[in-house]
């Protein structure tokens, strides 16, 4: 069994990122994304689907007349915007944003009912049907996101108004749900409240919130099935489907008690939100059975159901997992929120056991799936993140209608854009963790962190050239010399290779590596510098033969970045291109590619389309090939140069 070593994240207030790659995106979130989303929530963006979110709160608060519009979970968009804005205020104070946040909080508080209940759909449209359809209606999901926003805002500003709203709501929920007679013995169809209550416990130290989170986890999967009983009480009706079908309890991860679950099933976002809460709870209760379930679920999700880009969820039918190794590239779902949830899960597993695999996945999902979901202008987004796109098929094939060849301005179901904003504004919390005697560096992102070891303040300054170069330095500035351990991750893509120096002197780290981290213990004095250099070799990655969609193909990766081909760079159908046996791949920085990036160029072949008659679909003759130059760009940049083909997995001659 893997040894459990508890560590904790360094609070965002103590980490200030200043990185040549990531700072641009954090500033983009602050200056463009958060203001854009604020306008979208107020229905002031021309040419995009209206949100109705703020209007719903105004109606629920009695400030205007009208009907509820949007999805039943529309409130969560406001909550995630508030959370992202709070993190942004933590990074850099902005009076205008602070005032906007305060005004939004006033509106939310005005919409809260006297008993503490807060949900605009049920307040406006069906006030007599609270808690009657937890399967479909996301009441506790919306509550969870508002709680997360409240915790983030309190930590950022010290203001208690939204925290008070969240506590009153949680107190009310605690009276409604639980094991006692007269309470609902159930849980939500979309997990989120579980992890949120743990955060609320962390800032309030109110044990009831931790117990309520544990109740929701423990109750899930018990017989008789809650969602089926609820459905029967409603006369076998559903909020969405007509005619109604019996609830699929596996879709909601309620087919087994959580400690008995071993395989990722059902809706992928719900799953990883639940796994995150399970890991959080295991850390606080030392529940070994819960932790063992987390390990099994991690292994299945990452080793059998994850895309090379860090995406999860193979089908648009239910935004769900399917089965092991079923990873189609052109009908993929890989929802942005699912990758964000996977990052949450990885972060919590890192806090339990510092294994580089967890940080490797966090890094993979962050640099590829999540970053690729947002256009470089910060105003267009992917909900679905495909690995292969033929725009004509996307427009005409109903089986690919969910795959968009260009990012959209906004969505009616806009869960992903604010989720990206709240992740990137809180990115500082994912870089490091600390135990009582060790500082762990998980992500190589430049900036400063302030920590305390045995009462001694220590400032840590990181400089990173990722993802274009493999050079990193960590300079420690303790107020007095202190003996402790710095653990640095050796990324999986470095294949165990790293040059390490302390104050210019080479270190032999072979005997100090454990679970992918090099542990360097010494007495650190002010100005001591640890330097790392990882090889940034271009890798042709092959897929497990069980992944049928990638048979005979290769993907290109360099450092943490996965690469792809785009049609705009190739005067040929991408499906006709194959890599040469020795493609002579070379890296080159291209300052003209969007915001500038390292591209990879090499040699391949293309099938001669000109040899085919337009009327011939098939023929029994050998195809003819011509040499072709190949240019691969980072996956996160695809779709920024107009609508065109894209492909990650390329046919290869072995």
C-alpha cells in the first residue's frame, strides 16, 4: 500500500505568481474574462445566448417582475464568477471589481429566503417543490458553488456577508438532510456540495459541516436506491425526459457505496467532484477504506479512461465515461469542467501522498485540455475538447454536433468558462504543498511564496522557463539558516532525467528520488539556489493497442505540451498525412504563431488526392504518396486561426 504523507496547499494569499507563460493568462482572466463574464451574466453581450442569471436573482429578490429563464442550475454561473473574482482580488486588488462583487453579493443575499434557502429557480417557479427532484435539479450543486464562492471571498477580503449567506444556507440544509426521522435520507444528483462543505468547515471549524459532507458521501449508494425511490414518489416523472425513465444510478455514481467503487462511471464531472470530496474526507478522517477507493478510482480514470490531453469523458451521451480504452478522437466529449475536476482530484491526492503521477496529470490537463478550452482573446470557449476535427462533419453529422470547430462566445449552459476563470485565478494554490518538514514543488511556475518552518519565515522565489525550455530555479531566503527538505518533481515526460545543482554545485539525486520526487535535505541559508534542467526532447507517443482509435498512430509531445496538426498549415487533408519512419522532428520558436510558441516541424508523406477520381470512393490499387512537410503546433493553440481541420493522433510508419 502506498504510504500516506499528509501535506497542505500553501494559501493563495502567500503565493504570488510572476511567470513569463502563465502570468499572461492570469492577467487575461483579470482584465478580459472576468469583465466579459460579468457582462454576460447581465445579458449585455451582443450575439451570444443570454444568461438570465442576474435577472433571475433580481426577480427572486423581489427587485423586478418576471419569469425564471435558463437552466435549473443557472445560479451556479453567478457563484463561479464570484469565486473567480474573489481569487482575482486576492492576487491584485481592484476597486471596481470589489464594488461589483459587493453589489452581486448584496443581490444574492436579498434573494435568500428567511429560512436560509437560496435557489432562484425554486423560489420563482416552483416554490412548493424544493428537494423533490434531487436527481435532476441540482439544488445542492448550486448550494455547493455558492459556498465555495463564499469561502473564497472571505479568504480574499475578510468580509463576512457572503460567508454568512453560505452558513445560513448550510445550517438550513443540515436540518433537511440527515439520518434522523423527518429528514431526507438522500443526496444530490450532481456532486459538489460535498467538497464545498469541507471548505466551509475549514474556515469556520464548525464540525456540523464536516459531518454533513460525510453524510452525503456515506449515504450515496445505499439500498434501496434513493433516486429510484424519489422518482417513484414523483409518480415516475422526470424534470428533463418525457416519457420518464427509471434513473440510471450508475450515471450518478450511486450504484455502490463510495468505498466500494473501483471504476470511473457515469457523468465525468460529477464523478471527479465526488472523488475530490472523498480524498478531502479521507485526509481529515484517516479513513483508509475511503482512501483505497480513491486510489482505485484514480488508477482506472487515469490509466484506462484519460485522453493524452488530460481530458476525460468519452461520449456526449450524458457527458460520460463509457468503458476502459474507449477513447474516440472525433466524437470525444472531454468537457472542460471534467479536466478541471480531475485537477482538483489530483491536487487532493497529492496532499495525501506526494507521487509525481498526480502532479503529472494535473500538469497535463492544465497545459492542454483546460488551457486549450479558452481562445487567446479570453472571450471564446470550448465546452467540448476534441482531438480530431473535420468541420464539415461537425456541421452535418448529428453524431458530431457537440464538437465545435471554433470556440463559442458563450453557452446557455455556461459552466465551463467561469470554471476556467476560477481555476486559473487560484493557480497559485496548485504549485506547492508543505508538510511539517518538507516543501513540495509540484508545478514549475514562476513567482514567490512565503511559508513558515518551525517559526522561521522563508521566502521562496521560483523562476521557470516552462513550457518552452526545461530550466527552473528555486531560491530560498529564510530569515535565518534552517534545515529542511525541498522535494522537487521529476516530470514523467523527462523520463527520470534531470540535472540538479545547488549553488552551482552538481547534486547526485539518484538515491534521493522517491515516487518521482527528488528530496534535497540540507541547511538552507538566504540566497541558496536550487537549479533544475529537464530534457525537452520531442517524443513520438504511442497509444496502448487496446485504444482502437489510435491504432497505427503517434502523437507528438514536447515537455508538458501535446501537439497537433492544423489544416491551415498543410496543403493536404490531414487524414491523408502520415509521419515518416524517421520524421526528423525539430523544435523552433515561431513568434508569429498567435502569441508565439515552439512549433515542431518534420517530414512525412501524404496520399495523392489528385490521383483519385471524384466519383471513386474505393479502388483496388495501391495508393501513391508524396513527401510533405509537417508543422505541429501546441494543442492549446488550435482553433485560434479560423475554422479548419485539426488532428492530434497522426498515422505513422513504424
